[in-house]
């Protein structure tokens, strides 16, 4: 029996983000893993049909634990996430079929992480992004019952706009924000606190990314002198639970993004909601950003690369889709995001022939032709590996146009 088989047999088989008991079992399993066996186990899992979300997450948590032990100075981790129509995810599983008890679970995951490294402290910053369902108030109620209440702060974007806060980036209404404005407000607010050795991480409201993996991002910022560390669902040794349709659509998006924004072609996953900045790097960095909606991640990546080349670390993670309650499903933001990338190209980069060609193609798309393209993606893109072949550009705009017919 191989080491992967032996290991996998000790890991719970069920994956359910709403069941915190499973996360606890995985965290307990971490205690029995030695640092010197993790790299080989991680690599073998990446090549094995036996790999599961739970088994890969266990290894990532163990690597995070040991990475945190290598951090030799005090670090304060601020975790930011936005809530918009997240009352169900904030609820207990017995209260809603979509309940994840996500705030309490994030707290517990951060406490587990802090237990792995005595130099780490943390706080949580939750931003109500103009939620019509009072997600922010529900988060306040939950936080008020927690023994960690002093480490949790809930901010309301609309209140900050009304008070002319300097951290809202010129927004006139919370309706001008679709996640991006809320996260940017949280990042600016956190950076303004000027905490020593502060790392500011933003994530999604759901539990797709276990915060216990954050030691890997912290290690990249502190010990590898990176400015930004991002979780990746495509790099080697990651594990991602999502449908083939979403995977192929993601590849199409990456392919089009790379045709427009060449400086960040090496980035394989621009949209994963799990990114951490060195707070000092954020000084003045968030001034004059032009995006407050779903493309804000891409602008931050591009601005980081242009400010400090090769300072972005891509961290392979275990990630499970929590799509059932996703607030992006109804919005279908992909075509608007592509058009926003045209704005980034025009705003930040010199004219490039390839980018001009793809810019014109994207501007031709309407929702109907985009839907046809998404359901008729060329096989060359479906089978392409965005990690192994960074420079791939063999699918022309003419081929893509045929896929929209």
C-alpha cells in the first residue's frame, strides 16, 4: 500500500463546509504529520486519483503550521471579508439549508492557526457592503456573543460614505460597490490603523478557503519578501472542488485576460478570494484605484506587478466550491469584468497589437453571444494548462467569433 493510500485511509471521506466537526478532525490529523514528509506527500497527492479535498487540505494545514513556526517576529493578521446577502451563510446549519455558521467557523479557524505559532495575533474586520438583508447586523449579533468579540469589528460601507470617510475611495453610494468597494474600504481602514508587522488578508464570506492555511501566505510575505500572496486553485498541488463547466469557463476567462494584461500573464488564478498584503505595501497603494466591483482583484494584481515586479507569491491551496448561496450567480459578472479589463489595459498599459485585437473582440460581445461562447468553448482552451503554458495564445479572435455563432 502506497503512502498516499495509507494517509488517505486516515482522512474523513465526507466533505461538507457546514460541518465544523470535519474541519476539527482534519486539524487533529495535522498533529501527527511530520514536517519532513509533507512535500513528498503533497506532490504524491497532486498525482494521485485518491486525492480528495480533505486529504489535500490536511497537508496544506500541516504545511501552514510549520510555515508559521518559521516566522520569527510578532505578526498581526487582520482578516477582511464583505457581507452582502450572507444572512444564510452566517446562520447555523439547522437554521437554514445554506447555513455555514461562517463567522464562528472563521473565528475558530483563526484560533487554530494562532495556536500553531506563538508570534501570531489576529482580528476580523467584516464590511457590510450595503446589504439589504442586514447581514452586517446579523454579524454584529453573532460577534457580540463570542468570547473573541474584542477582536471583531463590523463596518458599514453606507455609513462610512455618509460620514465622508477617507477610506471609501470616492464612492457616493454602497450600490456602486459589488464586493470590491467593500473590500477596498476594509483594506484602507485596516491599513490606517498602522499596526506593527501587520498582514491584511481578504477572503470570501463562505468557507471555501480554510483560514488555517494562512500560515503559507504569511510565510511568503514575511520570509520571502513578497508584497502580495494569493491563494491559487490552479497551481500544482492545489485541489479544487468545482464543476467542469466552471473550470472551463475559468480557463476562457484567464485566456482572454492574458491577451489584454500581459504583465500578469504568469498569474494562474486571479479571482480566488484569498489574498494577503503586507500592510506597509498598502501605503498609498490603494489611492486612485478605478474598480469597485468584481474585477477589483485583477486591478490589485496588475497594480502590484507594476509597482514591484515579481512580488506576487502564488500559493496552491485546497478549495471547495460553496456555490449554492453565491451572490455572484444571479449577477453573472463575467462579461462586465472582461470589459473592465479593457479599461485596465487602456488605463495602465501601452498599446499592444494583440491586446487591441482582443479588446475589439470583447467589445463586440453582448450577453447572448457571451453565453454562446461559454457553452461552446474551443477544445484547445478546455485542454490547455494555464500553469504549464503561460505564453499560450494559439486561439485567435476569429476562432472565438465562430464559437459565438
